[in-house]
C-alpha cells in the first residue's frame, strides 16, 4: 500500500453540496490537514471522490471538525450514480482539535466514494483529509511491492 495524497493518485472531488471559495473541496484530497473544505451550513452535506480506475479501499481515515454523523457509499461504474452503503459512523465531539476517525471498508472496490455528513455539532463542519493513501491499493500495486 502507498502513502500519498489522493490528488497524486489521480483522484478528484467531482461533486460537493456546498463550497466556500476560501476553503475549496480539492483540499479534502491534498493530503494536508492544514487545508480543508468547509460547508456553508445546513445538513446533509456531501462530497464525491472519483478514482480514475477501480481502487480497493481498506480503511478510510477522515480528519474533520464538528462532524457528528457520516455515511459512506460506494459505486463501481464510471458515472456517479447508483451508490450502495458501505459504512456509517458517529463521531465524538473534539472541541479545539481535529476529529480523526479510521473507518474500515474491508477492501471494497470503488470508482466513486460518496461521503454524506448527516449531522454536525455546529452549523458548519470542515473536512481536512480523507483516505490516507495507506488504505488504498490496486492490484498492479500489489505486484510491484509486497505489503
């Protein structure tokens, strides 16, 4: 498995429910917890990450602030439709510092992941990073380097 930003692996944020020009959605996948996407209030909020080819996902690590409840859904087609649920998690409030939650997806394969924030501890939430590269692999990566 490889530790890298999702951007360097060709991933893109292809949909977001809201956006603040000072905190764009691309910050979710740049691998830097100092940059972030911020919602503009109201729930649910969602964003979709697209992978250029099917990618196996072992663990999703979400670094966030004020997120209370998150659903994760996957899709295996090239268009972002017909998602199926893969995980759901209630986050604890962590006043003053980032929430960091590792969510196991058991190696499911996906071309899209949809993150749905159904509730927050405040009107606004921020997502600083998703999907540490350690939780991702493709079959050709396994052939090049053993785990």
